[in-house]
C-alpha cells in the first residue's frame, strides 16, 4: 500500500517532510519483486547439474504451490526457448536452401548457355588446337633448317666449292643434309655414302619453294595461335562456370540434408528435463516468525 497511514502523514506534515507521490502500480510491483527475491531461492547444484527451488512463506501450503508454479514456469520457458531456437534454425536453413537452389539453377543455366554458344567440350577443343599449333611449329622449325641448309648449299655451288672437303664442311654445319627427306627434295640419292652436287637452278627453285612454305606456315601458326588463345579463354570461362556449378550443387546437397535433419528434430522435440520431486508442504516452518516472537517477548518483558 503506497498510501501513508494517517499518523505517518500527520508527522510528516508537522516536520515539513515533502515526499513525491509514487505510482501505486509501480510500488505494488516493486513489493512483489522484493518479496519474490526474499522468499524464493533458485539453486543449481554443481555435482549433477540439477536445480532446486526453495520457497519460504508464512503459509506452508502456499510455499509448496509457489515452488511448483515456479518450477513449471522454468521448464515451460526452457521448452519454449528450445522450440523457438529450433524454429529459427529451421527457418534460417530453409532460406539458405532456397538461395542455394536459386544459385544452382542460375549456374546450370549459364553452363547450358555457354555450351550452346561455344562448345560442350572446350577442353578437347583446346587440346586439339594446341596439338595443331605444336605440329605447325615443328614443321616450321624443320622447314627453316632445310631452307638454311639449301641457302648454304647454293652459296657453295655458286662459289664453285664442290669438293669433298666442302661437303664435309656443309655436313658438319648442317647435319640435316644427310637425311632422306632433304635428299628427296633435291632429287639426290638416298644412300648416305653417295653424294652428288645438285644443279644450282634446282637449288634456287627448292629454296624459293621452302621460302613460300615458311611464309605459309607462319601464317597458319598465327591463325592457330589465335584459335588456341580463344579456346583457352573459353576453357577458362567453362572451368569457372563448372566450378561454380559444382560448388552450388554441393552446397544445396549439404543444406537439404541439414534441413531434413533439423525438420526431424523440430518434429520430435525431445524433452531432457526430469522432475525428481515436487514441492510439498513442510511439516514445520522453514523459519520462525521472528518479528512476532520479539514483539511477544518485549510485551512479556515489559
């Protein structure tokens, strides 16, 4: 009761004590909280992690009712908290699953569009272009060696250096002249031990042919290099799309399994709490009425 008694109000008025009038509802709630903190003790044991609620009250039956009510409220709050947390986790996983599904569908669509616009086998295309480029480079290298050897051979013939020692000098500088392919283009005998100096006009004609072939090979190499570069870029884009698609599929698979597991847990909702004992009215008061005893003793003493 926040309203002062008449005698207390009279004394305060004589002393000139000014007191701000408090809110009756707030005073009531503060009194309830004060009595609650005073009379209710919530103890957690450290051995088996069990909880004990002790309530002191002037009415033993009322103390037992309050203890059981507090215990039931705590257990209900724990169950409600678990349910709310489980629902929030399930809602979060469901949203993540929807996002993962949308991401997977997007990556699959991009992968299909790339396959339609380019090729479904970019790795094989890049490998074929690379092999073709290597083959053209090898042909250019071999043709260049033939061309340099032919030029040197023409220079020796034009200088009338057609002795055996000149042949040995040419052979040491360009070993390729003893290969069968080189002798075939000059119309020479394919036997290594046999060597005849060819006609100078034939050498010049072969040199012109090899020069044209070198230019043609260089042009083909440039074209093949551009095609290989384009294939490499396509392969890089395809690998990125494929990697994103694999990641999205894996994420979707993991999330859908988590949603299934969480849904089962949310539907089951196990209760691990256990009530060992309900509160019952004690056979004797938990503590004596000290104020009444002191007042009675004071009156008897006086």
